C-alpha cells in the first residue's frame, strides 16, 4: 500500500512540474513587472525592513554571544582557538546588523 502512495505522489509531483510551464505563459513578463508603486516608496519600505532585520541580527548576536557557553548545541564545540565559529559568528551578526540599522537612519 505504501508503495502505491509513493508512486502516486511522485506522479503527481511530475505532473505539476510538467503543467506549470504550460500554465505560466511568458514568465519573464510576469516576473519583470515588479511591484507597483513609486521608487521612493519602495526604498522607504526596504529601509524599514532593513532596520528591523538589522535590529533582529544585533539581538541574535548579543544572545548568541552571551549564551555561547550554555547552549547545548554549542557545548563541546569550543577548541580554544582564537578564530572559531562560536566566537566569530556573534561578532559578524552584530556588525552586519549594525550596518543595516545605520542605513536605516541615513
């Protein structure tokens, strides 16, 4: 019974893949249309999203820096070397988040 379900599932996936290009028409004209609105409005929205995402990255960097010795996923990962992921990743997150937040305020 499970073999029939697996074969049916594979046939359905293949049918969806085969039908998709036929229903899409000219994909390039649909994708290239972009989002409606003025460029200033689009830039404003991207600026807000970047600021929020930057703040989130800063928060995640601080949390990962403070909990690097207590998080069970990272226990035993520290080898004592100066440049390892446990020490470098939080700094990279904070720096990248700071750049995004800086662009938000410019």
